C-alpha cells in the first residue's frame, strides 16, 4: 500500500502516466476476459473499476476530465463507422423495418421501466424520466464487438441501424417526458409544441453539421491518392464536426453518424477512409472502456431503495429491448435469427444515459425545487449509474453471445 501511495504521489499527476496505466492494465484484463470467452471490453471496464474511485483511486480528478476528451474522440470514430453502414441501397432494403423495430423496442422499454418503477413506489415524474433514459443504448460496446469479430451481414446491418436511430429517438422521447415531468413538479408550464420543436431542432442542427463535414471531407479527399493526406483531412473534419456539436450542446453521435452516411453515399470509394480508422480503434476502445470503468462507482449499491429500483430498471429494460425487437420482428416476419437475438445486442448502456441524467441534474428547471424533490433527483442519478454499471458489465458478453448465435443460426 505504501508503494501505491508513493507511485500516486510521484507519477499519478502526469496525464501520460495515467494513459500508460490505462493501456497496460486494460490490456492485461482484456486478455484475461478473452481467455474465459468474454469480450475484451468487459476486462477493460473491470480494470477501470479497480483503478478508479471504487478501487485504488490511482487517477486525480483533473486527469479523468482530460481522458474524457479521448472518450469523445472514440465516440466520433464509432459514429462515423455506424453511419458508413447506411448506404442508400441498404436503407431502401431495410430502412422501414429498422425504423419499426427501433420504435417498438424504444416504446416498450420506456413503458415497462416506467410502470415497473411506479410499482416499487417511485413518484410519477421520477419513474417516467428514468423510463425515457432507459431507452438509450450504447453504440460503443456493440461496434467494438462487431469490429473484433470481423463480421458483416443482414443481422449487423439491422443492429447498426437500430443503434443509430435509438440515439435520436431517445433524445426526442426524453425531451417530451422531461418537459411533462417538470410541469408535474410545478417547475414549468408544459407546452408540447415547443418541446418537440426543441428536440427536433437539436437533431436537425446536428445532422446539418454532419452533412457539411461529410461533404467537405468528400470534396477534399475524393481525388487524392496519398493515404497520409487523406487521413489528415478525414480526422480534421471528423474532429471539427465533434467539436462544433459539443460546443453548441448538440449530439456529436448524430452529427458523425450523418457524416459517415453522407460520405459513403457520395462515393463507395470512401470505404478506404473508414478502413483507415481501423489502426486507431483498438487503442481507443481500450482507453474508452477503461475510463468508463474508472467512472463507475460501487457506492450506488449501498442504498436499498436505489438497489431495488435499479434492479427493476435493469430487468425491465432488458425485457423491453428483447421483446420490443422480438414482437416487432414477428409482426414484420423478419428472419428468426434477427428477431430472436437482435434485442440482446441492445443491452449495453453507457454515455447517452449518463448524459441525459446529468442534463436533469444541471437543468435550470430543477433549480429551486424542494429538498424532497432534490433527493429524488439524486436518487434518479444513482439509479442510472447503477443501471449503467450492471449493463456495461453484463451487456457486452450477452451482446457477443447474441451476435455469435445469430451467425450459427444463419
């Protein structure tokens, strides 16, 4: 223990030391996870928990803030990779079905989580806001598993499609539910039209940013043959899209998904850009998921009311995701391997859910509320953190199992 304290006092303040520890310890745990047939990202997350606030507390808070920038970079890569899967040919083939399946799982998850939390005694506004947040799915884990397995096909196209649309759908659903909930708390006058306009305008603005960045990337790289120059331009426009979106408080995920969509539909030649990102992704995944583990806190399990609500939230969310896809797939008569396994691939949960609950915490609409209401907001945050903790540990291996089973069935 004395050696650990000496290392922390001497080296831990340097950001490069933090990155090196994350890569080395993350690599070790990633390899151990793969030895027992778990995704490497599960090992990364566990490594992060051991290194973070719930474990050895190796990193100072200011370094975690810097490392979060690398997480935003990783999500930029992931979003472009997802967007690049949306060629117009695939959209014509699967677009309607993907939209229906996304809506089914999103709505069923919201309803099951909300009413499950009402049954265990949570107030209406808390239950419904948590229900909307629970609809969110983490694209990072899904993409990392698919990239590692190197698979393609209809199942992957559907999975990418739902993950992409789920982000936008969750933002719209959350905006409506949060506005209704704050009006129930007596903090704001509810106007559905203004809430819908705000949600749609944020999504449209993010799409415009992504479209412009994608078009600029196309026109500056299309005739170039030197891959070093192409990589410089591609990374520059992708980072610009991310920075502008974050600065304007828009979704960088949506912006970069649209960037990838625009790029691949302007010319199939741009597949080389997406493939050129591959050397960076494994390194970024190791950092991203280890940092995600660092930020997970075990103390959320100490409050029984949070523990009970968290269990309900996790179980109902999984049921909603699975049966939303299953029932929607049965109605659409999709392939059996899609409707039987696709919902399991949506279990991971992370950044979007945390972002939405932090929005609740920082919203001017909840300032000045009574002490009782403030406690409900704190409880809401802890329930989401617990749900994310469990879904980030259990979600990736279950998603990997579902993807592998879909290949066997096919």
